[in-house]
C-alpha cells in the first residue's frame, strides 16, 4: 500500500496542476483525498480527487474507485459562486486471481483511451463518436 503524496496532473492546456494530499485513507472503504489548493482561495472552489478501495460483496476481489470533482464557478450577484460540480468517476472490480501485469495493462489501456483524442472528444462534445 502506497503512502499518500501530492499528485501532479495536467489541465486541458497541459499545464501542471498539483493536487495536494489532504487526508489519507483510514483503511478499507474510506477515501484518501487530494485538492488543488493553489487554484482557489476557498476549499469549495477547488478541484478535488478521491481514491478508495474495499473488498467486493462476494469477497473474491477488490472494488477500486477514483473520483474527481471539478467545481463550476460563475458570477452570481457579483460574487464568484459554485453553481455545479462535474463528477468524474472510475470504478473497477478486480478478482483476486488477476495478476499485477494484467491489472497494469488494463489500467494503461483505460487511462490511455480516456486521454486519447477520441476519449477527449467524448467529454468535450458530450457525445460518443458516430
């Protein structure tokens, strides 16, 4: 189990954005949390990430969760306000019989597809390719 550290992510302009480690996981079923503390003066206005894992219901694997939350800000009566939040969730259940290499390949494929031009097109246009 890895020790929680800061995460450097890329924004749409490919600039680095640091998500500072806030709270480590306390064990199965509790998330570790990160926040891009330099992007806003108020925690509610900052992008946030969570990672969590726990045993699945049949106890023959683990469920893993990676969630990011991006506050959408707008001026409301002259005050910058969070008007909505974009949640992006990735969830996987992996059996105990899956090897580390198989899991590494699965994640490499998933993350590469998500950040490919086709994956980016889905999320920027809101429509699957035709």
